[in-house]
C-alpha cells in the first residue's frame, strides 16, 4: 500500500524540482531534489519481501550515496568531484546487488553494446573533459558495468524485478550521458528535463526491483 503512495509523492516532488530548475525559486530545488530521492529510499526500505536481504541492503546503500551525490551536485559551489565519487559508490553498490543473485557473468553479446556505447561517449567527451579524463573514465566504466550486469541478471533469472533493474540501469546511463554532454561538451536547454526525468525514473525502477 505504501509503494504507490510514495511513488505518487516522488512523482510530484520530482516534477516540482524540474520546474524549479527552469523557473525557480532556487530554494525549491534545494527542497525537492533531495526530497524526491528520499521518498524513493523510503519506498525501497519499506518493501517487506525483498528478493534477498543483501539485494535490498545494497540498493538502499546505493540510493543513500545517490542522495549524497544529489546534494553535492546542487550546491552553489563546485562539488562535481564529490558528486561523481558519491554516484560511483552508488553504482558499485548496484553492481553488488545485481551480481549477488547469479554471480558476475560474462556474455559477449550483452557486453558488446555497452562497449560500443562507451567508445562513442569517450570519443565525444575525451577532449573536452581535460584534466578530468581519469575520474570521468573510471565513472563511465562503472556505470556501463552496472548496466551490463543488470542485463546479465535479467538473462540469468528472467524475473520481472531483474527486468526493472535493467530498465533502470539503462535510464541511468542515458541520464548521466546527457549530464556529461551538457557539462563538458555543449549545454542545451532541455538538458535538465532529460537528466532529471530519466534519473528519477531510473532510481524508482531500481528500487522497485527489490521485490
């Protein structure tokens, strides 16, 4: 019963956040951005019959580090590296969750699309990131491995929760790719809408995959 209620609240606060990013006020960003992720954390924590206790715990820790990343990235001073590290740890937690059910899998035809996508993103970002090449490269590797292992989990288990995790992982990759292109290459007007809508949906789906 709590899951749909928390989902609707998270949807509302997420929309308020997106609106505030474009039209203000700035205090609304500081309120609704962490609140939306907090609601998703509460939703994940109240699931009473998780696929496994470890899976739920790993996802919850990942969501908490995501919340820290949200706070770092919205602060007025430059906290980009701190946000990057927070989300890197979150992705490592998600990788731990996805591999906890069937181990770390290696299926070439599932890996190849992520390698090709990573090569494309590196081609677009490598010159503009400058001195950030190593941290951005490490982060990109982590999120692509997260997506790859989500795909492996779905192939191994064929369960609905694994499918939700894969959808969430792919949306997370889209969100972070858009953020990187907007931050390092060329800002564009619709970036915040794309980044935030895919990000919140990704976290919501990953949280739901606990069931």
